[in-house]
């Protein structure tokens, strides 16, 4: 295994006052892609939002390419419910720092500015590249022909699948050294899903390491080297791609036999 690029140690977090995940240890090398598989509502998305600094970790350490991304120590206690803790307390993690380091997160849910055009959206992504060379607009348009076709359209006029393509295109233009994709094909039609899965496979062939959440085991198997099972806010299993069973067997591993 090559040198570890993302090193997560004893990470816990959530949304005040509820802890969502706890004691996560995760290492991803520069030559590796991983999948995270588990039931909905068990903390996978919250974990990814913490890795990219969108929400602060409660405790633990996140290193990317040897650089610490979060402040050391545990999060301070919030004793007063009516006190705006965040207004007077410095954040424990800066998402801008994470993006500039090259850990780029394409979130679930097509979170784009609805009044911007596709071209304007992609032009903003360049600012996250921090001097690195990302994909060019021409390259992402070749990967996603629909992005080229809709370049002058406002985001709010695009379909869900087209918005997801623009989101991933923006992530690539931001020059990722590692790309996080949170359920990129969720809720899409079979045709658009197939198109998007093919594009993600092409991205993986470039050698870019990916952290991928998806509920389709067959799709994960094409992309990843290692699968982590995530259950009730914890990593409950780890296996190589060669060891991955089918979807039904994974469900039994997570929930037990149905009676």
C-alpha cells in the first residue's frame, strides 16, 4: 500500500446536542479508492461533512497529506442552550483549508446556486484549486456532454441528473487530490444513473482516489479497492474488493437474518 493520504483517527461528531458517529479510524492511500456502505440515517453523510470541515469534529484527528486539518483536543462543552456558542468560538476546522489542500467534497443533494448559469458555476470552482491544475472546462464537458449542452442555462432549469453532473464537474475543476462523492446517483432515472456511473468510472481510471457512498454494490465494486461497512455511527467491517459479497449478503451482515 502506498503512503497514506487521508488519515482519520478516533473521530467523533454530530449535530448539537446529538452525537451521530463515534471513534472512526480510516486511512486512505494516494493510490486507493474506498466505499462506505450502510443503512440510511446511520451517519455516513455526517462523517463526510466532518471530513471536509463543513461541520466541526467533536474529537479526534484528521490529517490530509500529513497536514492536520482540525484543531487538536476535544470540542468544548456547550452548557447553555440559549447561548450562541459559535458566535464567540473559533471553528475547529476550516472547510476552505480542506478544499485548498485538495480534499474536494461533492455533497449529496445538488447544492448549487440556482440563479447562476452552468458556465458561471464552473468558473467559481477554479478558486478552490489553489494553484493546482484541475480539469479544464473542455475536459469536463467531454466527460459530461450534457454540461456542454446546458452551459448557458441557469442551474434551476436543469434536471436533477444534470445538476449532479455540474456538481461533479465543478469538483473536478477544483483540482482534487482526493474526491469525495456522497451518493452521486441518488434518486436519478436508470438512464441518467447509468450515464453518471460511467463518468465516475472514467474519473477513477485517471488514478484519482475517491471516497464513495452508494447503495449499489455492483457499482461500488467497479470503483473501489476497499469497502467499509458503516452501522449505527461506527465502522463495523472492512473488506477488500475481492472479498465483497452481494447486496443481500451485506444486508445480512449489517442486520442479521430475516425471520
